[in-house]
C-alpha cells in the first residue's frame, strides 16, 4: 500500500491517482514516463524537452488518455501546446508530435495553458480543429478556467489535466 502525498489515503501499490482526492500518486524515480523541463536558448524562450523534473515544483501534469503517458510541467507560468513541422519558425513549448498530434488534428500552435494568481486557464489559439473542454468547444482567443481532472481535447487528442497547486 502507498499513501497519497496530499490526503494520506491508502492506495494499492501501482495506483496512479488517489481515489479520494485525485492527486497523482506516481513517484518520480523509476517510472517510464517522459519528464519535460524548459531549457534556456538564445531567444529567452525554451522548448520543453526531456530532463529530470523535481516533482515538488510540478504544478500541472498532462495525462494523455490514448497511451497513459504523463507529461509533468513546471518552472513556467505559461506554455503553448502544439506540434512541430518542417520549416516552422515558431515552436510550441510542449511538442505533442510524438503522440500522433498530426493525425489527431493538433495545430502547430494549438493552445496555451497558463497559471495566474493560483488559477489555471486554457486558451485556444485559433486552431483548425478546435480545443474542447469536457466535450464543449472553446471559443478561440478566450481564457477558460481549468479544474483538476478536466478533459481537454486538442482536435481529437484527449488529455486529462492534473493540477498540483
């Protein structure tokens, strides 16, 4: 049995989320999930790439529902999501290309997730196939509040939002 780091509820070994509060139960050591972290570049922007993440600083994780992959995000108050393509001048902070983003209808710069004053929101950036929150299509260029456990769909790529704030 393992204890939830948030509410101390006991869960069976291997549990991913707490059945009481929904907190992520995955430990950072020895897991087969991809960690992403910003690295500086010449322009002062940084695409998120693989590097060890201090789970104490993670404020949001994205649970890809198609394959169970969990992407833990930290160290930024705002990041863009999308996919890369050849000769693309602007890159998303979180590249969803490895998760069949093109086939799922994810735009190059699809959406932005931001944290401000303890609240988290998502904004569709005028994507071709839309951003959906719990099944409802979002209007482009409008911030919409996010809650722990919400399901986002970028085109047809479904992601559950896990908030650790």
